């Protein structure tokens, strides 16, 4: 994501990253020399702490985005990736994040993008059914779906019309074309993990780039940057003195 470029020049800044999943991103921030505070509502905080170790410029907390253990206007940069769409209200979450940014500071976020193609597949129906299941049952069903559908995704990956048709009925998330150098086993496992996340998340909000821009403009953000890529909509904005 282009927003990573500021990390190298921020040795004296305070960063706050919401979502302490062990994705390696927090480690990059810590290695940059920034004072990093990481937050997650889940037990991922424990794994993240194990990965980072005892770095003196790193702290972690387990908390809700709506009850954050920080004063307002506390951070030079607030980064929230892969989270906002899974909260009760995307707009309230962005506002809660914005409150923690210092005047002159930067907010970096992403969000699932609204697209008609999502509703032209059976994915919403699968999700409506699976998110009501007990975890063991939903995991078992997810594995069965992956084992049935993924071979079709792979088989028809170079025949676009057939690949497109498979996607109309399959609920799977896969990245075969994004990472063609990876083998079958790698993509099968990745599809298993991401498909389960996609089919069982409690909240899943979709927003257009224009809606994200409008939310940031409502908060009086300046130098707003919007891009389609990565998780969907990528955005950042600067808080001016208010």
C-alpha cells in the first residue's frame, strides 16, 4: 500500500495501528524507529506481542475502537487496515480514529469497496447461512466448500469465461491471478483461510470511494487521497488545526 512510504521518514513520530494481527506490518513500523502503539479487540494482541518481543518503542493494548485507552489528538499517524468494515458502523469508527490524530497528523485507512458484482454471486447467501453456525460447523463446511470448488477455480484459471462462471456460484476468495507464481497448495490454503473470514464475519460493510471521501470531508480532513486497490478502498487524510 502506498501509505507505507511515510514509515521511513518518521523516526520521531508516534504511530498507532489498530488491528494487531500478526501480519508483519507492525514489525515494519517498530523497525522504522517510530513509537508504535498497537490495538486489537481479539486475542491477536498476544500473538503480536510474541512476534515483536520487548522492543522499547512498542506497546500493545486490547480494546474496542470505541473505547480506546488513549487521549484525543495523541498520535502523529493512525493506521487502521482490514478493520473498519467489520465494526458496527464504518462512519463512527472512522470518526473514533480521527479523534486520536494530532493536528497536522495523518489518518491511513482501508475499507471493502461496494461493487455490484458482489451481489451478482451467491456469496451473500452463503454468508447469511454460515455466520449463524457454530464455529466448528462453519469451519467444517468451509473446508468442504474449498475442497469442492477450489479445484474448479484452479482448472479454469486460464479460461476466463469458465473461471467467471465458477465465481458466480462459488463462495471462495482466491488470488490465483494476483500471484500466478504460487503453486496449487499455497493458493488452496490461502483460499481456505480467507474464504472462512469472508463467510463468517459478523459485520461486513461495503463503501464506495465517494462515500469514504465524503466521510473524511465531513471530518474536515485535508489533502485527501483515495485509491482503489488492496482491500478495496484505500484512503488517507491530514488533520489541520481546528
